[in-house]
């Protein structure tokens, strides 16, 4: 398995590295009269490139932390128009262009003087894992070209593994529920192209690839995680549609099959209408 460690003195939602402050005259002077820049807010931008759509989130946290901890809040968000970046496999440049409207919003949402110090990330999920390596690399390259044209501190665009998705979702859910002090719960993340199941376990996983060792707030956690590619919402609906189109119109018991076939031959032409559920693509 793999190992992830988070400093127990910090909330892991901030990536800033702040050194320990000893009680010497210099640190005391800092506490009494902090630099003006430390009173400003810091920002971070994350592009969540899912299989069916991409969302942009702008986060904000105080530069001057309390107890070495930065509490991150969502400052603004933007839904990218159109499908996910994986839908641009035949038109890679369109993947980058689709992000422009939201990136322009980010320019307005983040103060200009903070642009250069604002990290910008893009993480893609199962939709990109379904593409062949050449196609996914071409799409990521096109997206990278667009993102590097903006004045932010671009930290990279990458495809998350199924293990990453599962563990990040599990940590997020239990952090928001404050379960790391009460006892953790399992998490199931139903995405568009995959489903992740993740939970804490005392038993080693049979497959080491499904086990992750975490250290959170000074505690060790053994976590089982597995990603089921092609078992997301959109993929299941596609299989449901394909299955519905293959079902016989009037299946008959074997002993009536001959008579039923004669009846069907003289019946008017039948047509199958498949109605897909609404509201599942939001």
C-alpha cells in the first residue's frame, strides 16, 4: 500500500508551509506587529475535471494563521459550459477553450495583486482514464497550454488515480463530519464514469493496491479503497439504454411461442420508446 502523512498541527486543507514559531524576541515582535502582507487573504484555484462536466472552485484563507492553521473557505465557483474535457478527445483545443470563461471569472474574483501567488490546479477523473493514453495526453497538453496563459501559479494538470479519488473523498467526508475524533465512516462516491468505495479497516487488504496508510492529526489509519471504472452513473445509464433496446417486445412462454409468433406477424408494427430519467446530468 501507499502512505500519506499530514502534520497533526495543521488542518490539511492548506498547503502553506509555516515554520514553527519559538517564543524568542523576533517571533514576539512578529506577533505584536505582523507585516502588512500577513493580514491579507490568500487564494487557491482548483478545476475539478469530472467525466460529465468541469467545475472551478476559488478558495480563500487568511494568510495570518491561528495556531499554525489556515481555515479554508470557498470564495466562489463556476461551472464550465459543455461536457467534461474527455469529451474533447476529437477536438483537444476545445478542451482548453472551454475553460476560458471560468478562468476569466477567476481573474475578477482573485485580487490582481494576489494573482501571481495563487496556486492553480486541474485534476481529472475517470472520464480521462477511459481514454487511451495518447488521447488523454493530447487533451491534457491542450488544457495546460490554456492554463499557463493566465497569471496564476499553475501547479499542473493531471489525471487522478481511482485510489486518489477514493481516499480524497473519504478524508473530505470524515473531516466535514468531524469523524476523526468520533470514529470514521465509509464513503461511496458515485461519479459519472466510476464509483469509489473507501473505508477504514483493521484487516490488511488482499491486494496491496487497495490499501492506503494515512497519518491524520497524529493518528494512523489503514484504509481500503477500490475504484470501479465504468460503474459510474453515466456509464450505467448507457448500458441500461443498450439493454432496453435489446429486450424482446412480447416475450412468450415456450409452449405459446408458436401462437405468439403468429399473432405478432399480423399485429401492427411496434416501436420501442426509451425514456431516460431527468435531472441526472446536473
